[in-house]
C-alpha cells in the first residue's frame, strides 16, 4: 500500500513540475513582444526596444543609410575624407531623420552641418572629435543621446534648438565649451541630466531657462571655478546655483 501511495505522490509531483515549467517564459508580455518585433519609430525613447541593424541598407556618396520606413532613413556610416562634412537632408526621396550612434566617433572632422530634417542624434555620435570646434543643432531635433559630444576638447560653442525634449547624461562632458544657453521650451525639455557638463574646465557661463525644473546634483561636477549660472529669480536654476555654491547672475522674470 505504501508503495502505491508513494507512486501516486511521485506522479502528482512530476505533473506539477511539468505544469510550472510550461507556464514560465512561454507567454510573451507586451514588452517582450516589443523587444522581439523589430518594429520601431524614428526618435523613440524606449531603451532596449530598438532593434535596428547598424549596417547600411544602401550607400550614397560618402554616406551609408538604413531605411527606417517608407519616408525616413538614418545615416549610419561616413566614409569620406573631408574635414568639413555636410549631412544630406534627404536621400532617394526619404528624409534623413536620425544620426546613428558612434557615427563620427573619434574622427578628425572640423565642422559638420546637420540638416533641419534630423530629429535625433544618438549616443556618442560626435564623441572624441578632437578637432570639432563649433556645432549648430537645428530646430527640429528632439533628442541628443548620452555622451553625444563627450570628450571633444576643441568644441567651444554649441547652439541648441527649442524643440529639444531630452539631452542624455554626459552629452557635453569634457568638451571645450566656454558658454552655453539652454533653450526655453514649451515644458518639453524640463531637466538637465547627470554629468551633463562634467569636466568642462573652460565653461564659465550657462543660461538656464524657466522651463528647466530639475537639475542633477552632479551636472556641473569638475567645471571651472569661474562658472556663472544665469537664471531667473526663484527658478530651479537659481536655486541650484545657490545650493551648490556656484556664482549666480539673477535674471528678471519676464512680465506676464
């Protein structure tokens, strides 16, 4: 009798294990479906869910491109030798909307023209460009990725657009920036991320608008001792300067 009972219990236990195994990892969650679908939209800010190949779908001149959809491409490769680069606004009838991760990383380019068609500059796109001196990020760009201009020591001037929604951590760290104005936006760009200006030893002036409501404590770590923050009275920028012992030039709030 004991042998029969033991056999029955063993069968029940095996069945339970089998059911548990069948129920683990077989049903994809919505996030899993996103991660494996390969579908994406230009300018998406969902880390981990972008599964776009970096190999170009086709080349045109000095550039390689990957087709995002029927009307958009991203530039993924630069094979030219010119130190003055102009990224095309469109190719074969499709708008160039994304500058790929690492595109110019470590190159010796001295200047680059970014077209108004671009909506996203990905991580490390212009990092370690030791001869790049000035760059204008055009209106229309919504995202600047992490470390986008990191360790470009000759980069003294960056012009930013009012269309920005996100600037990633370390984006301007270890650059030669002397001054920069964070643009006023319609509450789209609301914070300055971690180590954004880390080790910008020449940075002496930053203008911070009212639309910025959050600043990472380490955003200005190891910057110049002469750094002055220009910010409106009572604003987040002004409070940050005071609480972090950074020189403050208070601006009068605009009349309503």
